[in-house]
């Protein structure tokens, strides 16, 4: 079966509560006033990173913030704030009947990632899992790299990193617009096929295939 390389955060999983919670908690711990949730997410969805939103921070403060962020954003406690987007499990189940679903993520803590997939009840739907931290943890679904994945198929994601992955691996790209970036931002980055959410993928993929 053809592969679908699919992103997790912002594509399958709603990360808004986790990312804002870690940001605001870290800001408060550093004696800084955090942006409100709406303003924070306007910035993030327009293309800014959390670091870009640290106005008035010295380089030392930015480094300290980053260290705290990395240590907290993938902790099991923080990951407990995540939830599946509505319809995500059903859409993945439908897709898994016709494609090999490969989860590709920039997550650093592979063990915490696997734990979350099991908690959300979607671990069985993936033929493979590829993360930034996988070199340190084994597992039956763990892939060593993109070279293990068959050519062709699709990349599905919500950021410029996913667009870049599709270009580098010469796969068809589908973006979702309810994640970390807006539809307008994704269009400016070159995405041409954009759906509102992951629940639309089973219908969108045949349309993309016919148009190719």
C-alpha cells in the first residue's frame, strides 16, 4: 500500500491547551506577563514561533526559556492536555484500510510519544513511527529514518516543516488549516491542497489523486 506520512501536533492532535499552558506557566515562572491565549495563538498561526513572541527578552533569557520549554512541553503531564481533533480517529481508521500510515513528528521524547499514542487509542493505526528522538528508544513501530519508507504517497501536515518534507521526498502534499498555521500562511508557503481538518482526508485524497 502507498504510504501517508502524517504529522501529529496540530494535524491529528489539538495542542492549543498544552502549548499555551507551557508558555504561560514558563513566562509566569520567569516573572514575565504572558500574552493572552488569543493573542498567543494569533501570533503562532501567523507563522511566528514561541521564541518570536518573547518581546524584550535578552539572549540569556531566551536561552533559559527554551531550556524550560523543551523540558516541559513533552512531559507526560503536559501531554495529558492534548486531545484528538473531532473525527480524527475515524478518519485515520478509514485511511489505514487503504494506506500505510507513517507518523512523522519532530517530537524529541519518543517514549512519551508512544505513551500518548497508546493513551489516545491510535497507536495500532500506524505502520511506523518516526520522531526526532527515536534513536534512543526501540519498538516494533520505530523507524530508523525516511529511507525505510516506500516512495510515493502523500505528506499530510499543518506547518511549513510538512511542506518542506513533501518537497524533499517528492510526495503529494495535503495541509490541514486548523493546526498551528492558518490557511493563508500555508498558501504563501506553496500549499495548494488545503482541507479544514483531518476528518476531510478520506474524501480529499481521491480528489488529489485524480487531479495529479
